[in-house]
C-alpha cells in the first residue's frame, strides 16, 4: 500500500512505542491521529512533533477502559472521520498492566482493566473503523501484541500475558473475518526500555537484556519499523511479527 497521504489512528500514540510509531509513519508521509486516554500533554506534544515533520496530526481522547468503551471507540473514530475524512490504518496500541506479587493479589477490577484495554477495546475500535476504511476501498489494522502472549507468564504478570494472547488470536480471527479488503496483523515486541520500566531495578533490567541472544533490550526504533513494513505490505495478513532480540527462541 502506498501510505503517502493516508491516515492512521494510533491508540496510545502519545507516549512510548506509540510515539515512535507515529514519528516513523509521519516520516513516511502519513497523517496521524494520536489517540490517548489520560496523557493529554504527551499527546499534544506528539502532535506538535508530527506537524513539524510536515504532516497533519490530531489528538483524540478516548477512555478504552470505560464502561462505555464501545461508545468511546466509536466517537474516537468519528472524530478522525470528521477531521481527516478517511481512515486507512488503525493501530491498536493502547496498553496497561497490573503487577502483583502473588496470584491472590490480582483483583477482578485489575483483570477486567487489562482485558478491556487489550482485547475488548481493539475489537470495538476495529468494528467502528471498518466502515470508514471501506469507504475508500479497504485498509489495515495492526495490533500491538507482546511476547508475553506467546510464552507463559507467572503470577506477577498473568493478566497482561493472557490479554496479549487474546490480542494475538483476535488478530487472526479479524484477519479471517475482514479479508480481502482489510488486512489485520500484529507486532509482538520483546522487552523494551520505556517508562513502564521506571519501577524496575537496574539489576532486573540488565537481567532481562541478558536473557535475549542479542543481549540487549528490543529497540523501539526497530519495533516501529515493523509497523511501517506491515503498513506497506499488501500480501501479509493474520501474522504476528515478533521483534524481541531473540528472546522467544
């Protein structure tokens, strides 16, 4: 797909990996809607950065864990349609997690929050986006998965791991349901150095790097490049592209 001049909506697009993806796609000529929940300042800073790259950019707010997530998702897509008049690529990248010391500490609220953001919201945001994509001949959905959804996790991260496994299977089901005019893929990053890691000790981070054959954290720039590749490729659907410095080998 020629992505020059096309429009992308990135949920969780104002911080971390989402911001890097937004920059890469803007550099490739895409106009960007930056979805955010609470990080308003970060989202607007990202919009300014993208506009400086010569593309159109918009910050759109939606709470993807709200009881009204279906309505929130639909409104977010409508905001994109009103501003840009089209949507060609949806990246379901918003994320959250809950770390616990033991399985008994994980509450129903925590469980629901993580599953809502990683499985329910991507489905209903995609559902809202499909008619808009089809107005212009089709489009593409890329979900942010994780290697946590590929390999088993212990108690500390169990809700996140299960939710990301859901993201992976959702990707495959949507690819089957939405073809041939809409492709659906996912990127599964490994351990990345983002602000999520602020609570981790230096020893923990170093140990995580040493587990990978490449002995390094997964580079955000390399992960973002996978999204650009998928956005352009018209022969890939239903696939999970793993970018993890070899951690899942």
